[in-house]
């Protein structure tokens, strides 16, 4: 259970609500994204929620936007274009692992299966990720079916690897990531 109320002088801004909601979503599911539950977890009043959000729809849109920005747009912008595509792909894989950027993907996809507004936003995130990863593989010279399938497999793996128990899943160090990058970019 998420407990954030151990810090007595913590200031709860909009981002604090969104970060807490991300954890609740991942750990307890979208049904627990209720104002009263989140306020209790944060140790604040429901009034704090309404100070930062106009209502549930505003909160949901903000949460999806936060996920999209922090876990997709920010990453793409950080990687830039200054280094070769293979190095950017490796950096992306390392960033996903280091920051756990995939840890909320399954929760958002599960929620999207039940909520059309969430589903539309997840599609936009998927499209942005697809375009970016596709551009990397295209820069590496892959074309046609080879390009499409590599990108799809790469994206599925990096969105779901933490949710599938694999006996060697503990072996996720830098050398393993480098090996996977070589595997995905091999002709």
C-alpha cells in the first residue's frame, strides 16, 4: 500500500497527486483512483484534490498527459539526434531499465480496455513511441516487413517485459541490455 503521509511538511501540488495516482494505478488498479482513496493515501483532504483538478475528467486527462509526457515525450526529447541511431536505441533501452519507464504501461492498457478516453490517449502514446522507434530502425537501414516487425516486437518487449516472469529476468544489467540491442539490430 502506498503511504506518503509520513512526511509532515510535504507540499502537495498537482504533480504530487499525479505521481501518487500513478503508483495507486500500478499497484491497486484504476478502480482505486478515487478522490477519497488518494487523499487518504496522501494524508491530505479531498479539498486539495479539487484545488488542483476541476473534477474527475480533468484528473484523468491530466494523469494520462503526465504519463504520456514523462514516459514518452520527455524520453524522446532527451535522446535527441546527436548520436547514431544504434547508440540512441541502446540509450533508450538503458533508460527504460534504469528509470523503470515501462512500469505503468500494463496498468494504463488495462484501464484503456475499460475506458474509451484512456484508450484514445494510449493509442496516441503508442503511435508516438512507434514513430520514434521506427525512425531509429529505419536509420539503421531496415525496410518493409523487416522494419515493421522489428519495431513491433521491440515495443511489445519493452512495454511488457516486467510483467512476464522469465527465469533470467534478474539478468538485466548493462551487458544484457547491450546484448539485446545487438540482437534487435542484427541483420
